[in-house]
């Protein structure tokens, strides 16, 4: 991976206060919960509680997220024009909390009507999420000019993101299980995650009110022109494509957690234990990834994290022959790789934005983050759709009882392959795209 240094030096920048670091990172309670729980619960909710066929369920999960691909760049442009991004965080975040709860509160108990209601409620929630996520992801490039400070800010953010994934991803299935499974259990889970989103929204809004965020400068005259500028940014183009492909892989694995727990691990509260094994070690290795980044640089560290994720996913092919403890240990390795992949990809995004500002003289972070979040949204939507297609092809049987139907060997093979081989290939192969990336800021 070659390195180019268009910036001759790195200016000394102020250290971000801990209040700002903590306040900004609390927004990850919102992005972590909404990025995790729909991908985790919606597909099995549709197939095993509402009785929707796997292929149709995949479309119902995919289409609202695909809509976000169109909404995210628009949200970026609007937030660029307004300048202050915090009001977007407050309004959209609180609305998202209400709409997320509504996803699981439908009046129809099963069949096509219930599936349609879920799709429409999810569409509304995804739209609100776009107007939270895009301004939120745009903020780091405006909070600091420092190359190292952006890595530090992203480390805090990903640490809270990992905690949010642990809390929402591990506890949401447990809430479903402990409150009666089926429709009732999912409604309680919706309330739980909605409350978590509200807490994260208030935390980031109040925590960043004292931040010295630079005002937005001139922007391109229209959205099409802004997209052309973003696409012309070679480092951003390479990083975005990698991010999308890896998001498909991560979304595929996320969609398969409940199925893997039910049909491969076959243990009570298996999804909760899988999430705890995935996220717990990731929280512990954040300081280690920071040191790795200083030593190897961000692109190389991103490659290491991605390949570690892929190797762990492939190792899970042996899960049917392993005791549960061994499965959880392998999942912990995947979590360590995921933490590195997330930290360095998100730390490289503000570098690309800062590079564009120096190159063009315009500050238009919302456009880049709008495309970034649109790509991530598309990837995380395609993941469950891809997993649902695999289930359909391998003959997975849906159920309207609130409990997964018993599956034959072919269907269980589909559950396993979709959870292991597909994510490993997508996350690992995408590393090749880093050859086209140029680390656009010299290391201090």
C-alpha cells in the first residue's frame, strides 16, 4: 500500500476535551443500536414470529434501507446548509426512538399485512435515522484538524459503539426471551432499544454543546456537483467501496446470529452469549489498536483488522463439531478484528474530508458523510437480504408460532455458510481495494 503526502506538514492542533470526546461518542448509542438490532431481530422476527417466507422477509428488510441510500446524501446537503448539526441530532434522534418502538407494535399479528406494516414502520425509522447519522458522522472533521486527534476521537466513538452493540445486541434478544417471546417479547425489546436511542441522543446533544466546531464554509451549488467532487477524491472513492463491501459482510453475519444460535450452537440465550463474546473483547483491545495504528499507519491497521475478522469467520466453519465455549472464543477473535476494522475505516474518513477541503477550499463534510452513510446503509441492508436469499435457497422453513421451526440438514448448512464463509470472503477480499488508497495526511 503506497503512501502519498500531498500535505507537507501537520499543524499543531488543540487536544479535544474529555467532555467533548465522551459527549460525541455517546451518539454511538444511537448508531450502534439502530445499526445492530434491526439486522439482528427483524429477519427472524418476520420468518419465525410473523410467518413470512425467508425470501420475502429479506426484501422487506432490504427495501427500507435501500431508500436510505437516496435520503442520506440529501440529509448531508441539508445539514451542510444549516451549519449547526446539533439540532438535527436532537430532533431526528428523538423521532427515531419513537419510530423504532413502533416497528414491533403493529396491529396485525401475522401474514402479509404484518410484514407490510413492519416494512413501512422500518422505512419511517430509517428516514429519521438518516437525518441523525449523516450530521453525526460529519462532525469529527469539524471538531478538529488533527490527524492524531481524529484517531483519538474515533477510538472513543468505536469504544462506545462496541458498548452499544453489546448492550443492544446482547440484551435485545434476552428481553424478547424473558418477556414471553413472540409478539409480546419483541414489543418489549422495541421499547428497550427506543429508550437506549433516546439516551444516546440527549447525551451527544448535551455533551457537544461546548465544542469549538468550525462553521461550514461555501458548498457546491447543487447535490450532483457535490457528488462529482466526492467521487473525484480518489482516497475517498477507494475507502467508500471497501466500506460498502465490508458492510455487506458484516450485515450478513449480523442477520445470521439468531439463526446460528438456534440451529448450530443450540443453546438457550445463545444469541446473547454470541454478542457478549463478540463485543466484550473488542472493548478491551481498543488501546491496543490505537498503538497498532501509530506503528503501522491507518491503512495497514485496517487491513490487519479485516483479515483477522475473515480468519475468525472461516474458523467458525468447524462450529458444529466444537463445544460452545470454543465457538465463543472464536467469535471473540472476530470481534477483535471488527474493532480494528471499524476504528481505522472511520478514522480515515475525516482524513479524506480534510484532504478535500485543502484541495478545493470548501468544507462540505456532509456530502462525504452522506455518501459514506448511504453506502454503509446499503451494505448493511444487502447483508440480511443476502442471508435471507441463502436461507430460501437452502430450504429454510418459516414459522408463525414465535419459535423457530425445526430445520433439516440442508437448511442448517445454509445457516452455517451464510454466517461464516460469505462474511469472511466479503470482509477479507475488500482489503485489496486499499491498494488504491493513499493516506492523504502525513503522520505527525
